[in-house]
């Protein structure tokens, strides 16, 4: 009997958080195989990098990350997650703290990202990653509670 990888074992009975942790670890280690293992095996998976076009399908997504990894790892950490989950899908909206090399050395910037996960036959997998440019300082969240009229 073939042993399951740690990612597969965690996701078959695990949680979308397991995939998210594996995704960001793969970014930080520039590990394309572990990164692609986080994605669902579906034709319509989609990835949008900050300021970039919509990239559809595993081959195209892999190519964009391989190009990014040619410059080294992506030092990004998800923070301040807002999560919703149903039986077979989950949506995580996160602020990504990203380490960027500037002329004076490393500095940090912020990216706003939404990660969408589906429960598949292989366990929880990412079906969409949409990242938008943020700012060089931590983004303050804007939210409002429901307004009740009397």
C-alpha cells in the first residue's frame, strides 16, 4: 500500500487551514511541487496575482509561480483571516504580509488575498487565489455592523 503524503493525509480528514498553511509554506520555500499539490485537479482553477491577469488551469498557474520562483521564494504570511465555511467549500480572506527587497534592504508590504477551497475526492484543495495590491503599511480593515432602524 502506498503511503499518503503529509498534505494528502491532512486534507482527507483535515481542514482548509491545512491547505492554506501548506500553500504559504510552499511559497516561502519556493517549492513548486508542494504548492501545486495544494490546488484542486480541475480545469477551471484560477489565480490572480496583484496587478496581473486571470490565470486559468493548473499548467498556466504552475508557469506563473515557476517564473516568480526563478527570483527566489515569496516571503508571504497570511494574517487577520476572515473565514467562512460550508460543507464542501471555504473562503478565506487574508491580509498577506510580504517581505520585499528594496534598495535599503528588506521591507514589508501588504497584499489583500482571497483563497477559495473545495472539498474534493483528494481532500480540501484550493480552487482560487485572488491577490490584490495593498499598501506599504498594515491595512486598516473597514467593517460595519448591521444597522437597525427603529
